[in-house]
């Protein structure tokens, strides 16, 4: 069985952060210019206080359009950010992280270590981790099958050398006791 990755293994530590007092328009500019779909909102002590998503930014438009569009530049991140409903810890395994993603609509989830933002796991990072885990599992299974085949039926001197290096005398005796060796006068 392949080791299951944990949040610490797949999180990004260079993530987009914004301050709650920042202009929401400036934060939107940061998200757009960096091609990000979410930013973690942190206070002066780097403690997570919210998440600003693309969806939150769309609310800005509708809110300001119906109220006072000319005041859009005065709105702050704190006015529109989403509250932090669930966070991840660095030791949460891939399955636990996936279940949190399925309970939320966020494309990025914050990883908090002892109350401080340590990074974020993105849905795309999850897909990459799943594909990598399956690939490693398949490679390990293929290697396992190859070792079984070689142990049961060594085909070359190289196979025999590998067997002698990886097995005890008793194991080798067992392997060779099952081999068929034709008598010397038998035509091959």
C-alpha cells in the first residue's frame, strides 16, 4: 500500500493573502492580475479571518450596482469576504481533505497550524495528488508482481543474483525446490 499524502505534502505555501482593511477593488485587481480564484484574508498576526473568492467579488458588483456604484472603491475586503467555516490541518490525509472539499464550495481551503495560516490546498492540487497516488500504487503493484514472477521462475543469471540478494537461504531453498530440472540426458 502506498502512503496516503497529507495536507502538508500537497499544500501551497506561497498563497495569495489580503488584509481585511484592504480595498475590495484592490483585492479584486490582485486576484485578476495573478490569475487566482481566491485569497486568504489574514489579520496583522497572520491569523486567518476569512476567504475572499471570485464569488464574493461578484457580490460586490451587485451590491454596489443596486446601492451606490460610485462607492465601490470604498468597500473593504472585510465587507464581502466569506467566513472561514472549515480549515485543514497539516496532518489531515487526502481522504479527509477531500471530504472537507465536498462539504464546501471553495476551490481552495486554508491549512492552519496552531492558529496561524500555513498554506492552502487547491482542488487542482488534490487532483494531482490523487493521480500521483494511483500511479505510485500501480507501479508498486507491478513491481510486486514482477518480484513474485522472478521468485517463482527465475529466467536469467541476473534474476538469480537478485534473488540471492533479497532472500534468505531458507527462502532460496524453497524457491529452488519447486523448480523442475530435467535429467542430464533429457533433450531440451
